[in-house]
């Protein structure tokens, strides 16, 4: 059986990162047919939109996709393609693991947690308008029982499937008593159906402090959209940064995998950026497909190459100006050698 998977290279450094991921996954021997689709700023002139309909049709048809980073303009221009894909395809669960990799510079050596972020509601629902043009604007936060129930249930099912012992829900119900209050109440109700998994809640600002002080106490964190965006970056910082942080967006039938970091357009085409996050996103995709042994080989190969410290990009060296640093392609080839060896 060959898996047919939509591949969206993205823009900026996206094409070279997804090329590295593609070579590593092909080295596992898992049969994959790639259906390449272009999206992002580079296709605006051709299609009049950064997210053409045929890209979405491809993802719907194949049910599984992996994409490189796509540039989002700040303050003006089109809205995030990443957010649009999640909303249009109802990919309600954003999953971002943060796990210590020996050899990656970090202040911690025992982090192994997963941020589960609700993808479709909250302040990222995109319901905003000018109250007084150029003077005041308003954004509306949406929290529903349905949206909360399914994301919290997803977190508990993820915990069971991956032998996690505890789920923590993150909120600001002490201040936003209606929206976050609903989120917390529904989370408590869902948790009652999982007596085998410990449940607790944390206020979001306190959660930030807790993660910095003792991240080893947490396993699966579940929260609304904006909190998840912030805390997933914080969690990435605990393990060395966005360059080693994979991600997944999962719905009832469709899943799209992507690195957490941005497109870094200033490095585009320079064979310089770290491919770890994109390659590990590929490993998450293999797990989703049920190819567990192949996923574990990829993860072990990445850890071995980083741990050895020879064939790694500049950001993984003790000094960023280390002349022995290799490029994106060379690091990917070192990982390929470990996968097949």
C-alpha cells in the first residue's frame, strides 16, 4: 500500500526544509506518493489568493498533508494561511510536543510535555471590527461547549494512547468567568469520564511560571487557542527553540502536519536552516499513519545526529559561528544515513 499525501512546500525556507523531510521519510521505506501543491505569498500573483481551492481539495482528498512554513504578513495583507487551513478543514486540535533532545542547548534536561491547543475558536476565531476607525477596534472571543468538549476529549484520548498520566487544562476563568468559565466547567465534566488519568487546572499566567520553574511536572496541557499559541512557544523554548519543535493539526478525518517555526525568508535558498522540526513533523505524520516503527527510526536518527554534534546546522553548535556547521541538506543526509543504517 502506498500512502498518497499532499505536500505543501510553503515559502521562504519551506521548500528546502520539506525537501529534507521528504528524503528522510523516503529513507524509511514507507511507500509514499507525494502530491505537491503550492500555497503562500509566492502564488498570490498567479491565483489571486495565497490558498487556492485546489490545495484544499487535495488535502480533503488525501486526508493527510504535510506543509512547510508559510509567511504571514504582519499588520496588513492576507490572514494566516496556516490559520485558514485549520479553520476551513476544521482541524480543531493543534498538537505540539516539546521534548528534550540531548545535544540541543537548553536550560532543562527533563522536559517531555505536549500542548494540545483548540484551533477553531477563542480570539483566533477572527471576529473583529473597527469601533472607531484608527481609534478603537474590537475582537470577540468565542468559546462553545462543543468546541471545548471535543478538544478536552482529544487531550484525554491522546494521553491514554500515549501512556500519559496527567492532563492539565489552562484557563483564565478567575477573570473571564463566562468564556473561560465555560471552558473549565466542560473540561471538568469530560475529565470525570477518564478516572484513570489525573486531571488538574492552572490559570494561564501561573502556568507560564510553573513551566519555567518545574516543567517536569507536566505531561499534556489542553487550552483555548491564544493560550495555546503562547504556551506552545514557551514550551519550545524549554527544549531549545522552535527549530526542534514539530506540530500537527488534527480533525475528525483530516490531519495536516507542520513545523512550529516560521518561514525565515531571509535565509531562503541559503542551505542554512535547521530541518529538525520539519523532519520530526514527518515522524508525527508516520505515527498518525500507523507506521510506528518507521517514526521511531526517524526520531532515533534525529537524536543520534544531534547528539553526535558533527553534522548539524549552526544553531545546534556550541557557537553559532562554528565553521564546522553544515547546511540543511547535509544534516538531512546524515539523518538519512542513520535511518537506513
